[in-house]
C-alpha cells in the first residue's frame, strides 16, 4: 500500500540469519528521515499547534486508517512512539509498522480501550476499526499538550480511572486542549464504540461540519453500595473489575449469594440476578466432581454477566474470544504453561460470553462451532492431529509450524511444508519420523481437503498401519500441492518402509520391494512409492497365496501327525484287505450269476 500517513512497506521475505543458524522473516520499510515523534511515553516534546496538527498529523493519519479499513486491515499499533516524521523538516507524520508482531501486543494500556486494556497484551485480538481511532484520539491529546498526562501512573490505576470517570475525563481533566480540538478529541475518545467517531465522521469534521457533542450514556447506579475489599461499588462493571483482580476473595462472595441479593435489592435488577443464578448453575455442570473447577468457572461466568463487554477473565487469563489464539501462541513460543487457556475452552467460557451478546451476528454461530471443535480436540490430547497443537494452528491463521524438524525454516503456508521437509531430510536421523504432532496438526488445520482416513491410520497402534498412514498423507500432499520431485523426503520415507515390507507374507515379494524401492526413491515421487508398496492387487494376490499355503501346510501337518502315530500304515492294510474282499465277493457273485443262467438254459 502507498498512502499518505503510512510508512511504506517496500518488500518482505525470508533470509538466512547466521547468528541463529536459521531462517527469519524480514520486512523492509522506507526509512522516515525525521525520526520518532516521541521516543517514550514519558518523553516531553514541543506541543504541536492545532493548525499544524490537523494538517500534518490528524488528516493524513485518518486517511491512512481509512485506507487500511478499505482493505479489511486494522492497524492496532497507533501510539505516539510508533509515529514518525517522514521528512527531516518534520512537516508530515506517518504511522509506523503494524506487521512485525502479534496484534496490539506492544500497545500501552493508555492507548487501548477499556475492554482491550483489561486483556493481557497477547489476548487483545483483532478488535474493531474503531479501536484505531480511539488510539488516535489518545495520540492527539499527548501531541497537543507535548506529554503523556498519565505518565508514571500504573496500568491498573489507568484502567480504574477510565472505568470510574471515562477516558476523556481521565486524559483531559488536568490539561487544557485547544478549543477547536475538543470536539474531535471527545468524539475519538468515546468509550461507547457505537458513539465513537470513525473515518466517516472525522472526514465530515475536516470538511467543516460540526456535530452534536458526544454524551456518555447514563448508567444505572445502585441505591446502596456493595462492599468488597473494603471498597464501595455502585456499578456492576466496576465491581466485576475488582473481583477479577482479587479472584480467590471474590469466589465465596459470589457463591454465598450476597451478590445476587445486592442485584435484586440494591440495583433492583432481577433480570441480571437471574442471569447470575444461571451462570452458577452452568458452572455446576462442569465442576460436579471438581470443587476448584466449579468455583473458578462460576466466578468466570458471573464476571461475564456483570460486564459482558469485558474480555473473558479466568484467574490470570484475560482475552477476548478472538484473542485466544494470540495468548496460546505466546505461551507456546515462550515455553509457558497453557493450562488456563485450555481450561477456559474446555469449560465453555467462550460459549457463555457469546451467549451474553445483545446483538446477534452470524459470526457468533461460526465462533460457537469453532470453539466446540477446539473443545473436542482438547478432549483427545494424545491423538495426532488433535490436542493443544491443533488448537494452536486453528486459532492462528498466520502461525508458523513449530515442529522441531522445521526449526531452520519458516513454514507459514501448507505449500511450503513438503519442500521444507525435503531440505530437513539431509539433517536428521533416517529413523526419525517426518510427521510429528506439530506437523500433523498444521496439515490438519491448513489442508482444505478431507484427510480423516490418513489421520485415523496415523494414530493406529499397528506400526505398519501407522507408517502407511504417514506415507499416504505425504503422498496426498505431493499429489495435490507439488512439487513434482522430493528426492530427500522420498529417501527419508524409503528408510522407514521396513514395517510395510515385512507386512507381506511372500519372501519373493519382500525381496522385490526391497529391490524396487530405491529406484522409486530416486524418482522423488511419494504417490508412486505409496501405490507400489500398498498395491491392492499385490495385497490380494499375497493374501490368496498365503491362504493356499496355509491350507497346504495344514494338510502336511495332518499327514505328519498320522505318520508319527502309525495311523497311515493301518489305513493302507485296511485298504488292501478291503480290496481283496471286494474282488473275492465280485468273483463269487459272477460265478453264481453264470451258474444260474446255465441252469436256466438246461431246464
């Protein structure tokens, strides 16, 4: 993309990175000649006049965000430290990189909406386009006054102030903004996403149209406070935030029914109290045999009911439904515990969160179905093509394959997998299988065709069946995706054909296979190799011949037993005696018959 207000990405690709002896992704941008606008959020700069601000910063940045939105892209890295002067004179400001890290992971809490700021950085998800305009409003305040009005304030305190007073009041209460900028800043910093200004409204403002000031929606407050941790709370949302940050102390408060009583009497909201009862009842279905699981699930469900706009909160886990993949990817990459992520999925927290949406969206049905599939994968953790690895690739479309076999490659696309394995063949022990759990899960998540038969065979206990399933899956990938020849990978698989060769009964066939496999390996065709070692005709002929051989062997064994017991000689004597008796009887009958005939003629 080439647009004013956005640092241009010139090229990207892969390079051999010698310090790590691996391949790395590299992005090349046009260098902004004027440097960063703010080097850190604690930095102090010369305030930008409102006339220059609109011309050199606000308008081009809004145009850049609008262009990104037209392409279906959210920037999610709009912050003062990611703004650059494109020229040495400082006449124009551009947005910096948004592609070299997970979505919003580097965003400071002050630049994130209240809901996004509650998440762990990796769990913020894609968000909505309006989140970028919110961050732009935060940048506007800082650049207009030349500093961060919340410098030195902790993230927890920033969130608390935003919850109690709203973002605009939190940022602007102690500073003076130029009078002409108050309207647009207030519009950009609206906490209600439906009221927040977007590209269309800012464009109208640039063209001279003035709109009604954004007014915060009135929130129903309780008549009497709910006391928790020696603090008084009048709003369910603020109470939910405090409970999420004091998990163990909040559990008994929820389960003892105090919260429900307050909602009915203090807030006079019976519907919300009924939802709380339902949330606890749903948790009971999950934790019937596990008290701790029931308690954690119950509190997580209750927090969703109290503040449906907030992320899913489950102990130290904080993420939006589209941020689960980011958290899982970060935990796996850093070698950290993934238990909380998997438990949140297994305990149906996403389903609970989606069920509390006020507005129905077709995407909700798809997301519910996706999380149901993820739950099924996690319930069969030892199966290749399932488990945690499958969830990782299903939740992250741009996740590289993390197989140790591909540590020196970047495999982002399914078409890159076989060439990477072909290169790996020369670096590994030939006895190592080329399909580990990560590779199988990556293929299952990325390959659009049905490979259920291959996955079923891969997970067989029988070594022969499992090896055939592995060869079959690789052969299907080469047949469908190419390349035409994979000499290294074919040689690798050829060395693993022992169980398949030994599955044939005929020694002659086994010798033929051993002689022909090297020839096929040199051709580099996995489909030909598979068709040869598992030919249906050869299998049938081998089976039929084996059955005949078994029958002949059984007859031979029976004869041997007869010989050993002497039964064969007795049978022969009886046969000879029978033959003599039969001959004698036949002669006697013949003589009598002739005598009778002669006597008949005589008389």
